[in-house]
C-alpha cells in the first residue's frame, strides 16, 4: 500500500508487510469466515486436536456457525474425533466441507484420501500448499468462527500457514511437562513475529481426579501454568484433566457428546 509505514501495530490490513513479504491467501468468492483461530502445540500428542475439537463443539453450542480446517496433514485426528468419514466432494465453485453431526464444517486431507489409513508422505512445501488450498478452494459458508488444527512445532509448515492465512489469534496447547521447557516461549515468540495475539494457554493432562475418593493428583508434577502465562502477559488460561472420557469419545467419533466446562472461558474470550 502506498500509505504503509510498516508499523503493523497501528494497522489491521493483511498486507505483505505484516506477513514478512507474503500476501495473504484469498477465500473462495462464495466463502465468508469472520474469525480465524489457530490451535498450536510444541509437539504431537499433547492434545492439540482434542482441544481444537472441544473449542469447536463449545462454539457451536453457543450458537456460532463453526468450522475446522485440519492443517495437521500428517497426523489428522479431527475426522476420527467427530466420526466423520464421508468423502469431500468437489464442484465447479469449489469443494464442500464435510459436516459433523451438529453441523460443524470440516475440511481434512483424510476426507479426500482414497483410503483414510494411507500415510501422507509429503514434503513441507506440498503440505503447506494443501493447507492454503483448504482455505482458498473450499466453500466456507457464513462461518462465524474457524479453528485451524495446526501442524505441531514452529517449523516451516506452521510458519507458512501463519504467513498465508489471516489468523486472528492463537491458542497454545501444552502439557505440564512442556510448560517447564522453552516450547511456550517459542510459540509466543512466533506469534509475536507474526503480530498475532496469543488468546490463551491451555494445559492439557493437567491433573487426574480420582473417581473413587475425588482427590486430585498431579501425575506430571504440579502445574506452573499461571506463573508461565503471567511471565508472557497471557491473561486467559485453562486446565483440562486426564480423563478417559476424552480418549473414548475421540476413538468412538463422539466428541460432540462430551460435557466438559474446562474451555468455556477460553471460548467466551475467542467469541468476544
Ligand atoms: P495432538 O493433536 O496434540 O497430536 P491428540 O489430541 O490427538 O494430540 O491427543 C493424543 C491422544 O491423547 C488421543 O488419543 C487423545 O484422545 C488422548 N488425549 C488427549 N488429551 C487427553 C486427556 N486430557 N485425557 C485423556 N486422553 C487424552
């Protein structure tokens, strides 16, 4: 832009200056997405897909038209958690997301593969290209909120996705063990470099509540969530317990039936 002074903090345009010289990808002309929130983690297996799913379920329950873009191409868990298996179909105007039982729109590479158990052995550039196409070529109809289940880590693929898609905010998912490492700091710094606010830190597998005596046990050590969040100036936190109901619901494709209040405040903040 001719008036650009390269001070992104005083301007909301998605121009190349904001994203390190890369223009944001445009949506399909029939699509509309009001808000985009990326869910990130330092490594796989900490519960990023579970948190993405729970956030989407809660947003849909709050009456918002909700979408999930599954960018975790090599470890896609979203279709499984929602029990969605029908193939995504294309048309002249683009391809249509699959719909969950409660009407959440979902796009995942797993719903395009001939055999959903096939591994995706692709180079990073191809993975990033596929994620961009999920954004540009899908028909995202009147979405109030879209959650992106990001690839884990702060490498090349997440970086390209952040630079190419207009992400409004980031949710960082960690486990108690990870909180003591540099993973949160790396994610916070990456968000800062992209000028994207960190909306909340979610500590998954935070504690275990004994069903017999009700006692709380810190299997991976006492939580340092509040201390770490304060250190990075993040004012919204949530803790999710270790609970077999999450794993069972994901395995059975019934995540939409899970009742859990852990993320209600985070969703309220996202929808603010
Ligand atoms: P990621 O997306 O970070 O790789 P997932 O969300 O796929 O991780 O979670 C990995 C596995 O751990 C899944 O089988 C999931 O059901 C299980 N899981 C995640 N969080 C919890 C939890 N709080 N309690 C019990 N099981 C969990």
